[in-house]
C-alpha cells in the first residue's frame, strides 16, 4: 500500500499540542523540510524530543511553535555557538525545558519501545538534573539502588533518510543516530527521503532498512530535506545558510523567522532546481 | 627544559607557543595506547588530540565518537564533531546508545567533556547561570555529561577560557560530576587530588605567570614546586600539521 503523501498533507495530520521526536543529531540529517512545513502551518504547543538538536529546535522555538522541550543539548557546536532562539525561549519562560542527558533520553525511549513505564540507567549520580525528577529504585535481586528514567512516548517521530520506498520502508546510510529508536517509540512515524526507490531495490539488502513500512504513516520525497543540515552521502552542512540564519536569529521575532524561512526555502529550492 | 621556551619551533605553520597547540598536545599526552576514548558534540580539540595521539604515542587507541565510526581516518576535519566526515575509513559502525552502554558496563576508558563553568571539585555547569527554572543565561546543556561523568573510567575536561568566572569555587548548578581526572586550560593542567577531590595544579604552561594564573582562577591554588608543562616537541608539531592541516584545533579560540 502506497503511503506516499504530499508534505502539506502529512504535516496537516499532526495536531497542535503533539509531542514530536526529531531524527538526526545537531546539524546532521535533521528533518528540516518537515520542520519548515510545521512552521508554515503554524503548529502550536508542540513538545520536541531529541538528544542533541541545533537549527531544528532553535527555529521551531523562534517561530513560536514550541511549549515544551525534552533535550540534552541545543547549540550550533563550533560553527556558531549558542542557539539564540532556544536560549531566549527558555529565559523568557515561553518554553518549558525538561533538561536531560543524552543517555536518559535514550533510556526513556527504550522504555517506550519495550512497553514498560521506566528504564533503569547506570550512573546519574552527582547531577542536579536528577533530584525530584528521576527516582532510584531498590535492586530486587541484590543490594543497592539503580536510577530510573520514565518512558518517553512521542506522538510522532519525524525522520529524514536517504532512501525509502513508496510503502515507507526507510533506509539510512551512515550514522542512524536515534532514528530507529524514535520510530519504534512513537505512535506515528513520518518519513521524508532524498530519493524514493523501488521495493525491489530495498529487497536486495533488507538489512539496510532501519525503519520497516508497517511502522510508517506517511512518506514524502523531499530532496534536500535535511538542508541546511548535512545528509551523509548527499550533501554537507550548508555553513553559509546556517550563518545567514544565525545572524538573522539574533534579534528576530516569530514573524521575522517565518518570513526568513519562507524566503530561504524558496531560494534554496530555486538553486536546487538550477543545479539539476 | 623547565621554566622557559627554549627554541620556538614551527612545522607546517604550527607554532609551539600557540595556546591551542600547547593545549592539544597536553590533551594528547594524557591518552594511553590501546584505551577506548570518546568525545561528543562541539569537541574540536579532543578530536584533534585523539588523532594526534594515534599518530604519535598511541597508535592502538580506539577512537569512538557520536557518528559511530570506530577509528575513522577523515580526509578533512569537520567543524561539527558529529559530522559524517568522522565515518570515513571506518570498518565498523556503532550507535550512540552502544557507546553509552559501553560506558555503563565500565568498558569505556576515557571521555572528553567540558563545562561553561568548572568548579574546584571538577563539577561542571552546562545548564544555566542563575535560577535554572528561569535562568539569566540558558546554556546549551551538557549532552552526554551527566551520564558519562560517573560511568566512564575517567574524564578529561578541557576549556579554552581560563578566568575566575569560568573556574569557580562551586558551580551554582551541577550538570554533572564524577570521575574527573585532569583539566586542561590555556594556562595550566589541573589534576584531581585523590584525597580531597579538589583540582590541584599539575603543571603550568610555558610563559604563564603565577600571579596571572592565581588572579584568573576562582579557587585557591598551591603553587609550591609546580613544574612547567613541557613544550610541544618537533615530532608532535609535525604530526599535528599532518593530522590537522586546516587548523581545527584553533577554532575554539575564535
């Protein structure tokens, strides 16, 4: 059964107030085209879940789409520095942050994947992130205690992959990050891909299919779908575009962010068409 | 060669008196041959230090990063340290969850982490300045720190800024704390005192004045008979110029 959709229709299926786990890591294989469409459709009150985010989290905060974050890092690494709209959203109280460490995000997702309410996690001593939020339990099989992390069950996972077929079987080339995990933890999965390929092509090496079609709600062919982040095997980070965003974001209102994104996306699409 | 420069050396545009070069060689020397070493996001100096160690005294070091490539041989060094460039040449690929599991079961030897603030007991703050619920400055977050600090066998901290607002007696919020072993800065190397758990001086970099170091550190220091950090050797400079021709070890100083 084909699950090929339009970008607008796929994003329209995500209601305001949804919790969304985003694929990729910092500026790599971020589902940017889907993020831009969330902004264009003016989604509100979203909860975003990710280990380490960058442009994707920052721009959604700046556009006023976010109510809550479950993240361990948001920043532009050493390309630029702090994520300015994320920072402002937290400092003004516009967005509520549930600060995690990367391993606790993964532990919470693993609990959801396994259908249990929490997951034990090693370590987590000596951190002010834990008190009042994460609880230790007694080891029922021996002495001592172990910290636990509550399940993180996203309503949606949105991932951008290199290749998928029309039914939604998705193949990630290179690093998978937490994409396979979020696709299993979430109630619904939306996949964008650089290229739609045939089912026969995927059948040649099914072990490369990280996300099976039966878990996927919709798939959209979106060349350049991670831009301005990288997509391994296709393109590197567009450092100039990240720079333009960063300069603009220093003082930007949600209206500025929306106008800028619309303009940049259109310019990038024209450039991509010109390059073909 | 104690207490002075000796001859200034250069190789491939790399100078032995640059703070970035002193830091990256000091970080590299802390690594041991054969151990398993991990760095995360925003970690250019650790990335270069690991590659430098592998090119000099630690060829069998196992290099692990978030891209999941084991022992990559990147043809160019990226500004983002989770870049697909860090997959090049790898013959095995693991996930970030695999790397954390390795640490959880005590099999990850060394982790590189940093802190916007680092306190006298080696606790780091990557979360917030001011009330964490409504901070004056919201920081990026510690990524893997809170989990890795207590689980990895040792942590090496690095920070390219050394002043009394960065190195404080006590952080207002501990994003993480645990098995900190060394801290490398542009001025000195700290080690963790095994008895009191406090950071104490191990060596002071060439050309750094004792008064300056004291003024720029927010906790008490004992300067009695502290040696000078040995300057980078000609072999280290040549290896650095080879592994990092574009100077990614400098970008944290920009």
